[in-house]
C-alpha cells in the first residue's frame, strides 16, 4: 500500500517547487523590465528565445549526421548536414526577429458581470516593411488567436480573464510569443502593463420585486418616451425608435427627423440599499444589480441610494453604467460601507 501512495506527495512537492520557481522568475522579469508604458515597442533585449522539443530533436539529428559524415568521409552527407545546420541558425534568427519592433498598446476592456470573462483587448502594430507571422498573446491561463501581421498592419488580440467576484480585475502580466518559422524555436517576451477592468456584481437569479415604497409615480413631461400628444419634430438621434421617425418629412426633405410626444405618465423608481431584504451585503448588491438591469430593459427611470452615495432617477446607458460601477466598487474604494 505504501508503495502505491508514495509518489503522490512527491508529485505535490515537485509542483510546488515548479510554481515557486515560476513566481521567482516572474518577479525577476518584472524587476528587470519595470512597468511598461501604455504603448510599448519590443526591443531585442526584451525578446527571449529557446529551442522547442522539435528543435532539440532537429539538433540531435543534425549532430548525428555530422558524426556519420565524419566517420564515412562522405562529401554529400557533409553538404546535407551543413545545409540543415544553416537552416537551423536562420530559423533561430528569424524567430527572434519576428517579434522585435512590434508595438503593443492597450485597446480597452468592457465591464462584465462577476462570473463572466473580461475580454482584454491589446492592439499589435507592425511598423516594419516585413510581414510578421504566427503572433499570439498568452497568460498563465489563456491565450489569444494566432494571427499574421502585414507590413504597417495593426490587429486587435483578445485575452480572456475569468472573474469570480465584483470589483477590479487585473491583467498585470501577459506574454507575446511566436514559433515561426518551422517551430524549431520559441521566441517570447513578457509585458507588465498593469491593466484592469471593472466587474459588476452578479445579478441575483431570483431577485424579489422592488418594495412598493421604492416606486414613485408622477405626471411629468418626458419628450423622449411619451406617446400621448404630438409635440413636433426634432433631429434624429442614434437610439431613437424607428416608430418615431417622420418618414413623410424624410421623403419631402431628405432629412431624418424624429417625432416628439409629450404629456405621458411616467414613473421613477428608487432602489435603496437599506431597504433590500437581505442580510448579506453581496446578496443586496446582486439584487440591486438585477433591479437595475430590469429597469433599464423596460426603459424606466430609476435612482440608486447607497450609504454615502445617491444617483437621481434617470435612464440611459450612461446612467446604468454609473449605478453599476457604484455597486461594483461599493466598500472596496474606501468611500462606502
């Protein structure tokens, strides 16, 4: 029984040593390179290169051919051996050159809800006159698609980072690598840009409806959404309903206009952190998130009250983002809770 169980602790120790060594290498690389700028161009000293498994086999095969050529003194064998050796040296040079001079810049990350993957976008630009082949970005847990870059071309590479809680998600370190040509060598560079994105609370799966005390009805003018009395025409804005487009006026003048209505009954809701029926803070934030998503879906005005913060009733994408950002950072930035 003991003979069966002894390798497993040993395997765990090996894994721990490998992880510790990897972290020390990462710290050394970060200390050596420092924090990279938002726009970074790779210098030759930043690019590392090592042979792959295929490259090692190729080297052993070439060395064996050299020994055979010397043993039999065969000129054709010598020629083939030196051609293969020269090919290996050219591949090594081209592999590193494939990364040198590339320019990397952060292209943004959209906010996500906890449990989703944050999609970090990195733009890579090839300013040289030569094409770059087989470029890929990597992290410890994910990698982007592999793409080629034509001379002067710029492409967006996406790295997915899994999130499990609200707040900020960071991408402190990522790598760029290539196996071009022939996959005999692996060339790579590490970048430390300290990128971060926003993670909203996960919406509650079964959120109760907002308490009646949090709903306030009114009879105010709402030009954007009222549908009672025609109040005139205005210039069409992106996001206006196609039902409100004045097609007859467009046929006459060629200008796209939207109909305005007024006098509609509207309602606004207050979502109050203190009124949510839940003991756990994270559950309260999840319920508030669910209410905001539903109110935004139905285009209802809503306001948000948090300890130390208040957002007046409104609607629209910018208002939704402000409220969700406040929920995401609640109690994490030192200004709340």
